[in-house]
C-alpha cells in the first residue's frame, strides 16, 4: 500500500465521488512549486495512463498515482479534519523533511523541486 486514507478522509472522498463520473478516481501526487519546492496535488481524474500510473483501491476509494511520485509520497496518510471554520484534507508525509507554514508545500531529502510562492 503506497498511501493510507483515514476513515474520515474516506467518508469525505466517497461523498465527493457521488458528484463525479463513474470513471473518476482520486489522483494524488506532487508537482513542483510552493515555497518549499514541492506541493501536493489531490483531485479527481477520469483519465489514467496504465504505463505511467499506478491504479489501486484503498479503503473503498479508487485512486491513481503517477509511478514517478511513488518514492516521494510512499507511506503518506491523507486525513480529513473538520473544525469551526469548515473542513479540509491534511497530508502527513513521512518523507517530507521540511514543510512550509501554509502546510501545502514540502521538501524531501532527495527531491527538492523549485521553490515558488505558497
């Protein structure tokens, strides 16, 4: 299992999937940018490239991850936190050695990326 999805995140994602097409999967990955060099990408995707993507199901959630991103996000946990201001997903990546104050940008030991704006 490359990533973990908590029960709270699973419930939120399943609810959101109701508004997506039957082919939609949760796509999780990273992209260059953010003040620490890398930032997370999380959204629904109907298109999958079987050569470049890993396709799996975790906690009843169909998901897809670019094979290039696996070493960066391996063992990452996606959670959903609800508070008085609303709710949002939180990502706990044990491979991140530095995270920015806004929490959406990070750096790993081997993958620095190009720092930009948060």
